[in-house]
């Protein structure tokens, strides 16, 4: 028979196998010492029954006794991890790569691998420091599914609003270089490693450091507001992008609020969803329909991830296109009433009779004649101040058209240039 317990809670069943009681909030709890929904303690008559057991994760957590200097020590530890980031990923690795003339695509990829090693180091470092200071991150296991669901929703909505807002602001997808490098990765292994680094390791380690360690320490000494703001500021500084300080700061505030509601389960889920969706949106943007761009009267189809530059161009340059990883494509034209046939143009470029743009050198060994929809062209392998690329010339009556491609080191941008050439049309030609 149901019996009344302490307050408005009611014991429904109490025997050697189970204890079921109904909380004043209306939730039926089986075998729990405290209500799963509101945290109210079970009625007195249920206490001590064999079917009732305490679950540590649903009990209100007691504030650990921290060292008087714990907050400052935690902050110093986090700034040291940021300093390691500056030295390793912002100094040593870039210096080594630049000294060896590594292209931009490989540069981003190698930095990503170095970032994985960095995450492992600081995770072990912060965990050991937390044990010394007595800091106990809140995991949020009691309502893990609810916390994860809330994190998925918060991270997903934030990512969609950010990408959508930037698309409206600049008229094209504005993609993060790291997520773009993953989306442009040709190998499955490389893509998987990149996704693990950005959508798994980064969220887990960063939430542990900035929310589970730093914010948790400040909560005990200075309260929730200080904990959220300080951890958000440190989180933003750690990304080493001062021009985007407010963007990362606001993101850190949001993740801090999720942490204090749902623990690390919630904030990691929100962070991972945000990063993961940025990768998905980068892949989707790269496979979206191309945009038709006009260049001196000619037209060509350009991937939507390319930035179109129409101001501050070099002489005879109609338009410049910049890819998400730094590849450059330029369309130029030179008016001349006596433009020779394509075979003669090829020889003129090789002998220097027709000057090349500044900084461009032609490989005289590789010369190809191609029949494209726009007409018959000469295609030359070129070097642009140490970066490989191609130089394509199209002679027409009274005008010499040129398409110049400077590689970013990825095979994808080379294929994209081929697609642009196939879509290239002169005035009066149909795409």
C-alpha cells in the first residue's frame, strides 16, 4: 500500500527488491535516493530500505576545498598552455615549414597533426594539475542524454546561424581554413584524422581545460559570472586570432553556460557539434553549384567558395579569384590588332617576345595545345615566385586572353581550375 513520506513525497513500493517513490514534482523514482528531476531527497520511510541506493552523480556536488591560490594557479597553468601553443604552433612549426617552402595546403595539414600532439600534451598537463589543486570537473553523467541533446541543439543552431549570417554578409560561404583543408583532403585517412582532431579532440581537450578546470576553479572562489567570463576570455586568447577575439569570446560564454547547466557532457557535445557541422558545411559548400563570374566581358563558372576580387588589380587583369586555401586564378586580356595564331603565341611566350606578368616563369619543356569550348589555347607550366601553377593563352581577333593559375598545393584547386577553363566563354558564346 502506498504510504506518505516526508513532505509531499509518496512511497509506492518498498520491499527487498525495489523501492519506488513519487516525488512532489510528480516524477516516479525507482531505487534513487534523490529525485532525478528536481533533486529532492526520498521520504523518510524509504530511507534505509534494501531497494534504495544512493547515486553519486545525482547528488548535489559539494564544493571541494581548494587552495587559497587555486584560481591564480589554474589561470597560470592555462596561460602556460597558451604559451606552449604560441611557441609550438605559432612559432616553431610555421618557421620550419616556411624554411622548407611548404605550400599552404600542406602547411595547414602539418599544423593539424602538430595540433593533435599539442592536445595530448595539455590534456595530461591539466589533468595532473587539477589533481594537485583538488579541482573536480562536473561530468554531468546523471542526465547525460539530456545534456548531450541540449549540447547538440545549441552547437548545431550556433553553427548554422554563423555560417548563414556570414553568407548573407559577404555573399559567399566564409569557411575556416582548418575545416576547409579537411573538406579538400583527397585521402580518406587524412579526412578521418582531420575530423577526429577538429570534431573530437579539440572539443574534449578545450572543454576540459577551459570549463572543467579553469571555470570550475573560479566558480569556487569568485562565482559563476567570473568563471564564465574568465574562461571565455582565455578560450578566445588560446585560438591566437586577436581579430576574432569577440567571436571566440562569445562562443566561450555560450559553452560556459552549457557547462554549468549540463557539465562536460553538454559543453563537449555543443562544441563537437559546432565544429563537426562546420566541416559538413565546408564539404557542402565545396560541392555546391558554381557561380557565374564576368571577367572583361568573358564569363566562367567559379566554385562558390572562391572570393572574387575586382578592385586593386594589376594592369590588364579583369578579375582575380582566391580559393579558400589560397589558390589564385586571374583572367587577363591584352588588346592587339595583330594577335598571331595560337602556335605562334606559344613560341612568343617561350622566347619572351610576349612579356609575361611579373614574377612568372615558364617551363619551356612542357607546352600543350588544348581544344576547349572557348577555343584552341596554349597551356604552359609556370612558376609564380616559387609556387607552381599554369599559364593559359587564348588568341582571338584583336585580343589575347590569358588565364593564370597559382596553386595552393592541393590537387583539388588544380581540378577546379580545369573546370573553370571548360566553363570559360568569350562574349557572344553560350555556356
